[in-house]
C-alpha cells in the first residue's frame, strides 16, 4: 500500500497529542485503526520519533517497568500539529472540488452501466459531509448519533452486498 508522504508523521503527532505512547504502541494503534492494512515498521517509527525529539516536538520518558520509552507532546509539538491540521484542512478544501470527478471516475475501465446509479448518491453523501464539516461547531450530540446510525446502517448493507458478491465469485470458481 502506498502511504501518502507525511501521513505517518501526522498520525504519530496526533496520537502523542492524546497520550504518551511508545513506538510499539503507535505501530499497534495504526494497525488497529487501519484494520490491519498498515502496520508501520519500527524502522520508520523510531527514526521519526528521534527526529521529533530533536526538533523539540516531543520528549522522551525514561524506560518503564516493561522496558518501553514513551514519548509525549511538547507545546512546540502542539503548535506544529495545529499547523499541520491547517495545511490538511486547506488540502481538503481544495480536494472537495475534485471529489465529484473522482467519484464519477470510479468507473474507469469498467462498464459505466454497472455502477451508473451510484454516482449521484455518492456525490450527495460527499456534499452532505462537506456541509456537516462546514457547520461542525453547530453539530449537536443528537446530530452525531443520527450520523453514526446512518453510516452504520449503510455500512451494514454495503458489507452484506460485498460479502454476497465475494461468496458468489468464490462459488463460480469451484
């Protein structure tokens, strides 16, 4: 899997802003968050932690009973993370203009007839998320629960369809 440049740095900063962690804990958390699709190696995490420490973004605690060193955030790290979030937000704002094209382009190399009915609903979902994000400060707890329920319901339906398709394709090869 090709991981976007700077993503690991951002994820590590974000995680350390929440609580002190060791490199191994960071790798495990990323693996968990990506449902096993990406587990960064120690060879990428520890040099990054050393770089962050040398820049004053983090500080290192002495080894604990288990032999782990945990890294924690500094005020300079918080400022750096906030700047990274601003840059990411700017990128997302620019990306919004491309999302409808990307969704329409999902059918590159495929018959446009098969997924034709999915393009407009997918665009509507993206527009809804953009609107929600633009009004995030007005989001109520009830809104949050409704959004979570809608996404859970949709996910269950799509997962059921995907499983059915996968099972049908496995049956066809038997």
